[in-house]
């Protein structure tokens, strides 16, 4: 009796096939930090620079996740964990297709980020801590979320009424209040390009 309940997997092209086609390695670059720290700004800069270099990538952030696949989730502890779980599962699909995936989420606890790492795989997961200080994040806050949180109008707001756990061993630590954007972007791109490229496919496709 065949115990394989997912037989289509045996017929699908492999990750190696996709990476050889794209001539790049799939990987997850996971930006974490306080709201306003510069996660999305750096991610967008990295996306543009990778595009310029002919590297296919995809940004995942609150704008394209919370309004789509996670539209039904709130901000309870359970929903926040499920938010990260779904992001990681979607991210794994991109990574397994050979795409450099950039995830920009507060993801405030080591537990949440470890969950993402476990789903995606440690070899493909690179944590980037955008360590911009709280005071600078508040100064940049054009939406007034920090001020509302300090007035008690926004509950469980990370950095004010809910904790943020700094990563213990990030691949990079970037303080955007100290580094120009081009330097921050350059450090992430350098990290990505250090990963060895896949071998060229054999001639004739055999």
C-alpha cells in the first residue's frame, strides 16, 4: 500500500531546478525591530538593489499580508502568533521557489521568530535586527501610534505597553539612526550575495 498521501510532490520540479533556472539561491531575510525603526524602508532599498543586479525577490510586510491572507486576524497573542506562522509558511513557498524573500515585521518575541525559523529552515533564515532606538522611532511616527499608545488608546503596543525582545544572535544589527540608508542596504545585499550560487544546469538539460 502506498503511504504517500501527497503524491504530487514526487512529480513537481525541485527547488534545485528553480534555483538553477534563476541562477540564485532562495533565502529568507527576516527584518525585525520596533514600529518606525526602518524595516520596510531598508527592505525596499534591498529589493531595488537586488532587482538592479538581476536577483528576483519578494517583500512581505503588513501592507500585503494583513490586508490579504491575514485580513481576518486581530492583535491578540494567539492572532499575532498565527500571523507569524502564516507569513513563515508563505515565505517558505517563495524560498523553495528560489526567490530571495524579504519579510519586514515587528515579530517582537524570540518565540515568534524561532517559529518562523523552524518553518522556513535554519539554513535559509537570516535575521536582521533593525535596532533603531525607541526615541527615534517615536520621532518618526507620522501616524501618531506611539502617542496614542502612551495615552492608553492603543493596547499592547510593542515598545510601550508590550515588550520587544531583541534578537540574541542576529545575522546583522543595523541602527538606521546611525547608518545612512545606502549603507544599511549595502550590508544586507552583501550578506545575500555571500551565499554560493547554484551550479549551472548541465548542457542539454540532462
